[in-house]
C-alpha cells in the first residue's frame, strides 16, 4: 500500500494537495484524482501539507493520521495590530522576580515551538530545560571561567569577569531558569532550525507573561569550554545552538522604543 492514499468518495479533485506538495510527489490519474507517485514513499518528508490543506479530509497519510491532526479553529484569528504589538513590544528581560515559572507554562511554549519550520522537516532540535536556579548560577560560573581565560586574548571580556567577582551576574542575570537547544553537527541547517524554534518558544513564552533574554555568553562558551559542555551533558555529535534565560519579569514595560528604519531594496 502506498504511504498516501486518497478517498475517492470525498475527494473534490481540486488538485490542491498536488499544488502544495513541496517535492511534487503527486500526479493525476485518468479520472482526475490525485495519486501518489510510484516510488515517492521514500522521498516524502512527512511535512503534512497535503493532509492539512485538504478541505474534505480525503488525504490519508500512514504516518500522519487525521486523528492526530486537529482541525484549525477558524474563529481564532489574530489581528495584525495585536500580533504587531506582541512582536514589537517583546523586550529582552534581564531582571526577574524570584518565583518560579510553572513547568506547564514552559511545556506549553515548547509544544508551540516544536511546530516551528525546519529544513526538509528534519526537526533536529533538542531541548534542555534547567529549572533549578542554583544550577543556573553554577552554569554562569562556568561561563565566567571561560571568559576569564579568553580575556587574556580578548580583553573586552575582562569587565564582565570583574562584575562577577563583585557579586553581580552579567552572564545569566540571576535568572531563575534557562533553556538550551542543541542539534546534530552533521546537519547543515541545525543552527538555523534551532534559532527559528527558540524564537517561536520565546514568543509563546511572552504571550504567557514570561520574560526571556538570549544567553549570548553561554552560547559562546558552550561549545568552546569543555567543563560547561560536560555539565550541560550535550551528547556527542551535538552542539549548543541557542540559549534563553527566562523567568517572570520584575518590571512591566509600557512603551515600544524606536528602531532604525528597515534597510530595504525593492526590485
């Protein structure tokens, strides 16, 4: 049996599934019905476009059941102004309240983020969620060790080391939690796929009142400092591709500050 079959009793023969398939794996039979090409099973990337687009649920995919593909609620709409405010009003939060973020809110954001697009639907992202504030602090100390070593050749790191020695945390900002994403080294698009997923996580988190900030220092150190990578328990053949500190914001922002005009060339 083919990986994808078409229910001829409901199919509208509108050709939509053929049109949206990124690899053009459908053809049309003599009666006008879509038909999965011979040998196409091994080429399908299971993106689900054909299942998702069919208005009458006539497309049946062996690994993407209709029961696990809920119908979109067309009544749920996001206005351009509301979406714009969410995107433009997002801030990099570096001051956090001490109370922990409930695990279910983080899980909800990850659930949204795992639908982020990835090259040829590879879905290479692995998530590491660190909930213990004490462990976050220990990771920050390991990053400082890395910066202390690097400051001999890159003196711009020295001020951050001094701040740490003065009792401040310039690395993870005393955040209560941290999320790290990693992916296989042998996948060309790991960095891009992880960045997209982490961005989608960040927006889902902000929508639930969670403040986030990209952990640039940890990202720099994670793949260049053995003790840190070992502490993170990153699997062999994987590299850290992104990190976000997060928690409930201490302050609430009231305005959207200006940004540079977009540099656009229209052709």
